[in-house]
């Protein structure tokens, strides 16, 4: 079993049938098999707010478009940073996106004590469950490190 | 452009679904030309269905929309059952109404609390609303969560449920699971009354539009899943007569078809139409709440659609609690008979208004033809006319304020542009 504290939760956001968009759920499933508290989530912000409630530390893992070569890992620890807050389509149509959920959670006082986002640059977002090779490699490395007890709130991205 | 010509342009409209543009030319406070364009590409669902099994129609059409999948599932299921001659049982019909309440709640609450309310308070979005009125947003999130919960317990998941099928449900939820929802449904009804009181204090723009309202009407219930088609002009027809009275037109400037009556008159579907044609089907105390909030039968102010949605949210919680309290698992959970050739029609009241389905099925159950008329498509022409009315009524506002008012007018419809192929750039040219 892992040495990761029980009050941590890892939330893998994305759609597992849209190739690299599924990297979040892929990692969450793997972390769950290692005994960590990890859930896959399709990403609707109001649902994320519910998951964040009553958690001390929460790590959201999501695919990102752009931001370097495929498989690049981005650690967003300061979610007020414009690089994160402006990264998504904040005003999505009928859903609350991740950046908007963070802003809403902050306004409502419903953010965990510690919340961060790990983004992984994807390259293919078509139909299918297979991750692209660079994203799959990045995912496996991240799984090994997180399951091995890495503290993402302080570790570097490498 | 002359010295007294002004152009207002909205590059993208937030808080509506899809992509589109509105261009309008004003002369002396009168609109002389307007074009409401939908440039989201066509999606070809009707063509996709041809040749597939009748069983596929509910699941395939549910993908038209992530906000109102139940409307498509139920409309398609009803149309197929009509084509095949299947009669569902009352308990199955009740369970359908219960999950449909969940969809009304989650769709209405998201729109009223998170997307439309900020307009009335001069706020840019729900985040600013949360900073200025935390309890209103918290109430909304709790209510939406309960709507989602209904969808999950009955449908297997809150988006694109998987437990529904032609004939009923793959499996009936356990009675205990449904009964356990009642206390929270009752609590959320009370939260929704509080929200209605808050909304009633909004400053509603003064605008009256001469609408032709169209909605379902049931002999005893506020319409959700069943009824005849009625209008404020006295129409009263069965569902299968829809194509004889309503049609869709292609217009050059839009990818979306625009609905009208066969004699060319635009019409309005959705909460305001439903309320006006069915106010007497609401429980007396809920109607009294509506009137106290400033929404009386006969209301033709499109901005008060916010109140109509919230009144319907209160009703949906009341109705869901009643159905959950009385719930007995349907056994069997679905009906099924061999396929046969036929043509069937189905209409339910989606959150945004009536949604029509028609299918022709071959004797082996393959779909020969499909026609789907979603509510935003039916409202498309009326949205354009509302924008014209809004620009003329409020033309003295400066460009920024007029743009804001137009966006607010569009959000009156909670338009689901993806459903109708749908939204918004705004160009106002003043001469």
C-alpha cells in the first residue's frame, strides 16, 4: 500500500473514450489499484465542488491542449495564476469548467485546504481509449511517482 | 457608415449553448433589417438514424444534448412505442416522469442560478454572483445536485443516462433507493421557494411581446411527458397532428431550421408558454407563489421566463417528491413485443419546450426515416423577433448596455444552440 495520506484525493478528469483526454481517468484508475483514494470524473464543475468538500488535499489531473511537447507535465499549485485561470474555456456554455469551478469554489469557501492541478499536454483527442505514446509514458511515470509517495505539492515535474 | 451610425459587435456570447450571430440595422429607432445567424454546423442526426434499429433511437438522439438527454430519450421512446404499438404501464410512465423531473431541475437550476441571474444584477458571471450572494449560489448547487441525483439513481448516470430503453427501463431502481430521496427533495423545494423570492426582487426590463404560445396540455397534470398540443390561439390537437400545423424553414443566413406554424407565424415554446397555458394545472399554493413573485397567467414579458423556470423548479421538486413517495418498482420494468412496420410520433416537454420526434420503422425494426424538431429550433424565429423588439424598445441605451440587454434577451430562452444547430455575435448598425 502507498504511504500517501488517506485524506488525499486524486481526481482524474476527462473522457476515457477520447484518447489523450482520458489520461486523467487512466491515472485515477491506476492510483486506485495502488490503494490511493482516486476517482475518475467527467469534469463538470459543480460535481467537482462536491468532490472537493471535506478534503484536506486534492490533486486534479487533467489533459491540457498546448503547453509544450506531448506528454509535458505541468504543475499548477497557484490556481490564481493567470496561466491556469485563463487556460480553460472559463465561460463554457452549459457546464462549469475546471478553472471556473476553482474560482467558484474560492468564492464559496469550498476549496480544499490544498488544491492543485496536474496538466498533461495531449496530442490526439479523437475517438478511442488508447493514449498516444508520449502521454502514456508520462502517465506511467506519474503513476509510479504518486503511488511511490511523491508529494506533488512540493515535488518538481520531472 | 455615417456620423450617427454605430456598430455594436459581440464576438462571442457566454452562458448560452452553441455559436451564432445577430446583425441588426437601426434607423430612427426602428429596426429595418435583422439577421439571426446560426453558424454551428449541421449535425445530421436524422440521417444517422436511417437503417439503424429502432432500439438505437433513444440513445443516439440523447447525444444531441448533454443538458436535456431525457427529452430526447423520452420523445424517441414514445415515438417508437407509437410506431410499434407498444403500451407502457402506468408505473413505467410514472418512473419516466420522475426522472424527467430530475432533468427539469438540473437544467432549470443551472440556467436560473448560474447563467441568467447574473444578468439581472449587472454581474458578469456566477463567480461574481457567488461573491455577492453566496447563499443563492449554494442553494442552486444543492438543488442541481438533487436533480443530478434523480438522474443517477434512475438512469444510472446524470449525463446521458443508460438505464432507459424503448418500452421502459432496463432495471427498476429499488423502492428504498427512491424513497430515500424524499427528504432531500422536500428540502430542495423549500430552497427553491427562497430562490424564487430572491429572483422576484430583480429589476425586470419592461417589454411585452405578442407571443403565440404553444405547449402540451394534460387533462390533470402540469405537462412534462404527456398531453395534447395546445396554443394561445385555441389550437388543441393530438401529438401526431404536429406536422400538419407546424413546419421548419431553411433561411439563407442560418444553418438552423426555423420553426413556424404552417401559415407562417412564429411561436414560442418553453417555460413561459407552458406556464401560461397550464397555470391552472399547478398546485394552488405554487401558483400563488408565482403570482406573489410577479408572474401571473397572461405574462408576456420574456425576461420573466426566469420566474417561470423557477416556479417550474419548485413544481418539479414537489412532483418528484410525490412520485418518489408513492414509488413501487414497475414489474416488469419494460414492455416488449416483436417489431412491426409503422410510423410513430412522440412529444414531451423538454426544459426548453416541446420536442417532437417522428419515425417510420420497417417490419424488421429498422428506421426508415426520422424527423426531430427540438425546442430551440422552434423558438429560433421568435428569438430573432424578440431581439428586434428589445433593440427597438431599448435603442436609447448606449452600445454596451444595449449589447448586454440583447444578450440577456437571448438568455431568456436558455437557448440550446447545439440542439438546433445553433449561437452569438451581435452587430448593431445605427443610421
